[in-house]
């Protein structure tokens, strides 16, 4: 969406011959830009462009304009100056991939300038956030942050570099009630979003132009899906809609041509009673999808249909999801009894260690590379399931294999099935530190396959142990 807007602006500017525009778009990362311009008393000179490469950039202007001039690099999306200070004629700033920036120089006596913008460091873990205004707060997500209004409980906007949004029920103690107008608009790298049960209002265009989204579950209590809510979400394949929804606005699923399944919490009669604005066929994608009536709706506290708030593992699942270590599956589910592979656990542990696991040849490449480098695993058989003893061993190695007594392991009836001395020490360490408590019938089940809920529980306890 932003690219389309900027393209229109570019054509208008060129047609009017008002400004000179340096505009870069495409698949290649842009690490530098140079342009020259001449200021005039009767106009501003703006140089608009995209910078697809995140990192620290150095801006140099020559010659240095007089102190009476006002000149700066602006974030087009937030319409704010990029924060920082000048050192002579050089300025250092963090730029965010996927965000548009423009150079603005206020009217001044006619003079010519040359600006060079060059990358100086690699990609940061998160884009820089400007200072929040009074009554607002930034909340970190994967790839960026969202801006939250502490007075109204509304998510105002989100940095477009965000790749995954796990929204908590409260931010700084304030319940999250509303996702504001266009709050996540044009977050083109956003692959998943978890909306908490505290949310009762989702305003129009809240998730428009998010082509990487594949599945969205709307929590129970939301009554309206606003106009253009999911427009241009080209990759969206499934929606979970609660029976509380009574209206679906104009163009809510415009160009959602991949949408095949809608999981609805009510009956067929209730679905037919929903007021769906399909003027000009702009909700055909929704109406042509397969509607699964009486579907389970995500628990308002956990965000999943198959993880009730009173489940013994619910808090640990919430922890793993909120910290970006695990995520759900389509249809608003977590699949607590599903299997976990060696590649998945290595990727999870790499994320826990702060490693960026995106961009490898396979989804587990970066996790396997990290594990081999740190001596945590040999990285073999990444697609095979992992046992409880193997998981314990990986956690034990991540903790640098501390000394532990195994003398008490004989009290477990199946301790003899633990495969090897290292695994025995690992299981003993996990038991000693409360990471493994055994089953209801008093067994360790070292050779049993670790389920997703067991992984979530062990990971949460492991992270708590290590602080």
C-alpha cells in the first residue's frame, strides 16, 4: 500500500515539476544513496525513497547548510524526524527495512547541496523507536514494536518491519481493548498475529495490505469486522470468526483470493443472520470460502481453541508464544499433543539465545548451525521427533553441563531406560531444577516423544531457572 501511495506521489511531483525525487524500489537491498538538489525560497526540496536494508546509516551533507535552515531525514510512515544529532555535517541514524524515508530541506536562499547516505553496520535486532508521547508506550514485537495508548487501551500503529505480533492482554498494566484504524496496515513481513481475548474492538483497515499473513483468529466478544479489514491480504487462507460478530464491513476481504476456510463459532442460521456488506462483490472471497460452523473459538486468555485457560500447561504455552519461541497452527490451534522435531527444538533454543533464525536454506538451517557451533547438538536428523531424554540433554548442554548427582535417579522406576550417562546426568539436572517433574504415575518416560505442551513447559521452566 505504501509503495502504491509513494508511486502516486512520485508521479504527481514529477508532473508538477516541483521536486526532484530519488526513488528506489525492487528486490535488491539498498545500502547507499546519493543525490544533489538546489533549494529555492518558494518551495521545499524533498527526496523520497525506499531503503530496504535495515541497519545503521551515516548521512553526510555538503556543504553544511547555514544554522537558519531546517533540514532532516523523515520517516514517511510515522511522519516524524529520524532521531539523532549532527556532528559537523554528518548524521548517524538507524533505518528500518520496508519503511519509506524522505529528505526535507525548508525554504532557503538558492543554494546547491549534495547528500550521501551509506550503510555502516549490519541489521539491528529491532528498528529504532522514537520517544513515545505522554500517555503512550512502545511494546516490543518480533522485528519491531507497536505503539499503545495507555489512556484508551488502543493499539495506535505498528512498525512495518514487524514479522510476528503476539499481543498481550495488557501493556504496562492497561488492558488492550482496541486495535486502531490501520494499526497494522502495510506490515508486509507480518506472518502471524495473536489477538488477545481482552480485545473487543478492531477498527477498519486494521490488517489491510499484510500479504504474508496466512491465518487470523478473532477473539470472542468482537462484534464487528470493519470495512477493508483484511483487504489485500493476498496470502490469507483461513479466518476464525466468533459468533459474537454481527456485521462484516465493505471490502473486508477485498483481494483475499487465497481465502479457503472460515471457522465460525456459531450455527449456520447465525451465520446467515450476520450483516455482510458485499457491495460490488468486494466480500466475494469471504462468501465463496468454506464455512465450518460451530467451530471452537480461541480461549480469550490463551488465544488458542485447544488450550483452555485452566490447562496445567496454559501459562507455559502463553510464555513460549509471547516470547516468540513457539507459535500456533492454522485454525487458532496450538496442537498441544502434537510432536516436536529436533530441528524445531534447535530453532527454538537458538531463538531463546537471541539468534535470528530467519533466512536459511531451510526453516531449521540457522538453528542447526547455531547448535553445531555451540556444541549443543551435531545437528543430524533435524526432521525426526525428539524424546524427553534428548530434550533434557539439549537443555543441560545449553546450561554448560553443570555437575549434578545422579544418586537419586534410582527412585524412578524407568530410570534404567535412560540412554547413556550424559542423558542420565541431564535428566537428573532437570529433575533437580524442577524442569521435569515426571508423570502422574511416577515415571520419567525418557524415551517418550516430547509433545508440544511438554516442550513449552520445559522451556518455560528452563528460562525461569536461568533468569
